């Protein structure tokens, strides 16, 4: 039985974190090295956490499936990172960043967590600047800012279109310094396969070495999952090929609650699909919406070239529907609006699933050089993929699965309901509610890793009083045997279809029935379609090669196998939440103008799911969301 | 279009590898090079053969994981492009394409087209950082950085650590990779305290890993997917000499 206690400190919102920091137990400096912490994943959250915990003196072991901790998919974030510095003197404050974030998430996040995020945001910029992250600057040498969706102030710090890369390389530099000191033991090309509990406490993991196939146990005093999101469930997404839900899903099967899995962000500015061969979708930073205007033809089925369509026959639908935010309306709203105009038959491009992102006006106003300076790499990327020149003809964009707000449930200390299991970054559910604003993912990942977990971890270790355990324990041996059994089973099937073909079919079901628009009939249909496909997967896939080798097809099979179980959980959550909120749009719940309609009376809670068995309906637990400071309002960006 | 591929296959680091020929049929010009390989691999898997192993992850040109030598050129013939962003429209129907792994002594082949690049991490470990712990930094605007310095630092920092520079160099030198990090910090005030120590330690680490030195052929710059300039190698060399004065 799961109990959900958020452990949010009492007192005024602005005081909570300070007070909590004063009250938490500390670990004596000379005792820190006696504790070992296992950190799985080395993106912004995991990399920064592993480095910072090692700086404090803890023993850290870090794991990543890539060949180096510098490559996690945080690296692909382009646009920027928010902070409440108010360097622009435009009225920004910690409260405003907090309020924009909680409103952007459609009032489905915990006040205390989000306020803390806004509070530590400034320290992140300071630390990253000190690490030598080459942020964009003004001529006077001070830091530059740009605006992002869902905010009316300029609070986004950036490094050209490669902010995620630069921040990740900053975290990587700190991490590699600690690896060099011997404070972190790094396991690259190593994938977590199982979480190990001893007496109900998370005490270790089992990994598979992706080069040798060796299955190994690792023991620690705490386990940190920083394993990212599950967007690849949809097959086509902006995720890296290797991104997967396996670590988080294995923790869920061992008793960790999975919160709000149905909150999946579909990002509005991606390059449209060109054909069945496509392996991924490419996102272009939403910062493009600062200077690009989004439009479709007013007429249905208008096949003229974009530059031949006169001004008065264009529908700048975001500017028309949301005059005060215009092209900078939040991501969920922008994506849904794009789907609507395409559903009406006004979409552009060969398949009609696209809208224009037009820079002609900005180029006229600012000159092509300024646009090049701001977004040059994005225009280059667009050209490489489409062979079209975005400076001359409008770009075509369409929404794609991008970020997952849902994740493992955590309390204020970033610990799951399984004692000792901490979850940070995109892998947890905590800060973005039902929709994440742009430039907030980098902020959250680094807040968790640099400035929150290092404090709360000390409290856990100082209070847990853990017995010494070793990997000889039966719990580890059993987990190893389970992993080995799964590998052998996947290799033994010798069926007639590839893993990828099943993944593609699963993705189609999810996109069709659990994508940008969801309804009861469709979700029930998905629940009918997934189990037989999963059964066929376990009978009919073929995975060549051996388990004791570098076997890329086996890696993929293990990940997709977990997606097949996880998909049902996501659909159950979407079905149960009968309101629309943020990214979760239930067609039954909309205003007369077609906007998402929340139901605060019945759904102002976090849905945290407990595993009951494969193919069985999981148990729902609710954490009520109490708003002490903000007034719940219908989100309006008009 | 239809193509003929000649691909390096090698079961493990100890095995002797060889080139194997495969057809690639019905390839769309809109596919990326890796999507073309995906299709070849799907066919191999259905025949019960092991697919061609290659490194890849983000598939949008930023993670630095993909690493193929195509027709003798690291990342293929398109300038400033990673393999994952190289599209098939740049090839001709009927073309023969050879695909090999990064070849350099410090990069042992793990399987087929996948090599071990951990030597690059070990160079970084020697000094590719500014020694600051989380928590003690002054306000970010307390230290102004002239825009042109920040821009130069960013030009260098754009390196994705793929190792194409090593693969293309006849000396298997990692100097473009290493100088990019050294120059990023050398152009920023934050990087000054450790500047001389950093360059000494990183050069020593590069030598210890068995990478060669630069003899000014600029092959590295030509294949660099982020078009990092060799000027940073010159800057690094200047710093290296100054560090010993």
C-alpha cells in the first residue's frame, strides 16, 4: 500500500525552503565519504547531481547508456534557461517566475516545489557563468536575455541555439573533474535494468554492460534516477534514439508511484514528417516564435506557394486568437491550434500536416544579419533536413512529442514513496504540472542537481540509519536472475518481425488515441489494441546475436518491451482524468471557444499510480493539490 | 534510389574485421544516412543476421555520438555536417559507398562501426574544466565579459566531442578537440586562474593516450561538423609555450 506524503514544509510560501534547509539534518564532513550514492543518468539533472554530491564529499557512482556522460539528450535543448534575475529591469521577480510556471502548468503542480524552483533559478545562472558557460552577452559585457512562451518578461538566458549543450558541458566538466579526483566512479555504456530493494529501502541497481553484456549489481545508500522522459513511447518524437522509460518503469514495478503519466508535451515547432522511413522528429527552438509569425492560408486546400498568397488571405491564427501573447502562446495551446487548422484542411506541405513559420516581416524590420545571428544554426538545421531556405520561403512546422511532465512521484525532498529512491529532472513529475513552459526544463534539471538534491540527500543519509548490505544478498541475486531471464527470453523468440516494426505500431496507437486530442472512446480503443500487440511482440519478434556481446537490437528490444507495459499505464491515466488541463486535452471537456476546460472540483490532484500486475488496471492514489497562495484561474493568454 | 554499401564488420575488439558488401534498396532522398542504414539493418534482422552496429543517439547533430567514415571522409562529404544530418539527396542512384569506423590507435573498435572514445574523456579529466564547486559563485553579472570574447569562447565551445578531427588526421591528433576546450576557457576571465596549468596537463594527457601532434594539414577543420577553426590550435600552442616560460 502506497502512502503519499509530500512533506511540504509549513509556513509562508517564500519562507518554506529556507526554513526546511535550516531544519534538515546534516552529515558531518568526515562522514560523507562513508556513504555511497548511485546516480543513474548523466544529463543536466544527473550530471549536476553526481558532480555536486561528489564535491560535498560523498562517494558517487554514475551510470549512463551513452559512451560518455557528455552526450545525454539535455544536450539537444536549444532555446534557453529561465531565471528570475530581472536583469532587464522589466518587472521580473521570483514570484512572477513562480506564478508563470504554475499557471503555465495549468495549476496542476505543487506550489511549494515550484516556488523553490523559482528561488534557486538565479543561483544556477551564477554557477554556470562561473563554470565558463559562454552565455550570450550584450556589448557592455553583461548577460543578454530573450523572451519565451508563456511569459511577458525577458528572463531566458541562452548560448546561441545551443543552450542545453553548453549547460550540459558545464555539468560534464564538473563531473569529469570529480571523476578525475576519484570521487565519482563512472560507468558509461551501462544501462540500469532493475532496482533492488532491501527491507523496503532502495539499496541498489542491476545494470547490463552494453559492451560485454555483463549483468552487474551495485549497492549504495541511496539511488538517484535521473533517466529523463518517456517521449519515445510515441516512436516518433524529438527524443534521442536511446531515451527510454526502463529505469523509471522498473522502479514503478518495484513499488514507486508513477505520477501523471498522461501529461505529455507536444512541441509546436518541429519539422514535419516526410515519410515512413523517418526515425525521429527534429525540434527547432521555440525561441523562433519571438521573430517568426505563424500562419496558414484562410482558404481550405489552398495549394499556392506561400509567397504567392497575399497578406489578406493569410490567417495568423495565434495572433488572431491570443492577441496579447500572439505567437508566444504556451506550447500546448500553440500545438493544439496547429492541429485544429490542419484538421480544417488548411494545413500546408505535401501531406497537409504543417503550418508556416514566417520570418519575412522580421527580416524586413531587423535585417537578415540579425536574424542569422539569433537563429542561424536553426535555419541551417532546417535547410539540412528539408533542403529549403527559411530566409527566403516560410519554414513549415508541425507539433511533435517532446517532453513528458509526468514521471515518478516525489515528495518535497525529491524522494519517491520508496525510501532512498530519489528522482530528479524530467524523470520526476514535480514542477511542470500539466504543461511545461519553454526554458524551464534546463532550469529544473539543474535546480534539482546543483541546489536541491545535495541538501535533501544529506537529510536522508543522516536520518535513515541504514544497515550495511552487500551484493551477495538474495535480493540482488534474484534481480540479476530476472534481468538475465529477460535477456535470454528476448533472444530466444526467433519470430518474424523486427522490434522496430512493433515500436512503430505502438507509437501509432498512442499518437492516434492518446496524442494531442483524447476522448473516452479513443482511449478505450487504445486499451483494447495494446494488449494483443504486446502479446504478439512477445511471440513474434526476432533479435539476432548473443547476450554477451554489444547487441544494439537487444538493447532496443528491452526498451520497447517496457514501453509496451508502460503504454497502458499512460492510457489509464488519460482515461481517468476526465478534465482538460495543459497538454492533456479531453475533447469532452472544453469551453464554448474550444479551449481546455479544467475541473478543479474533481481533478485538482496528482494522480499517482501503483503497479498491480502486467495487463491489470493499476491502483490510483491521489495527492490533493492545495493552493495557499495563488488563485486558481482559467488560463487566459488572450 | 539503389546503392551498394561496403561496410566494416568486426565482431569485437579482438576479432579481425573485414569489409562486407550489402545492397541498399528503395532509398528516399529525404532519408538521413542513418535512416538508410536503419533500413539495411531491418532487412538483416529479418534474415536472422546481426545488424550493422553503429553509434548514434540524438540524430540532430549535437550529441556527438555518430561517427562514420563515408567514402574516406569523416562524417561524409557535406561540410559542417554530422552523419545523422547528412541526407541521401547528396548521393546518386547506383553509387558505391564505403563505410568505416573512426580509425585511430587511441580509438579501439568495439564492434563494427563503434569505437571506444573514452580517451577523449580522459583528456578532459586532466583539465577541461574550471574548478568551481556549486554554491560559491558571485552574481553572474559581477564579471562582465566583452561580447567578442564571449562569442569567440562560444565558437570554440561548440565542439561536440565526436572525434572526427582525430579520425581525419594522419597523426591521429586530438589537438582540435582539446584546443577547443582550452580556447573556450582562455577567452573568458573565469578561465584565467588555471589557464597555464590546464594547457600543460591536457597536452600531457593527450600524449599519454597515444594521440599524435598537429602538422598543420587542417584535415580536422575540414571535417569538423561544427567547423571549429584551427586558429584555436595555434592559440593553444602559444599558451603551451608560455606555460613553460
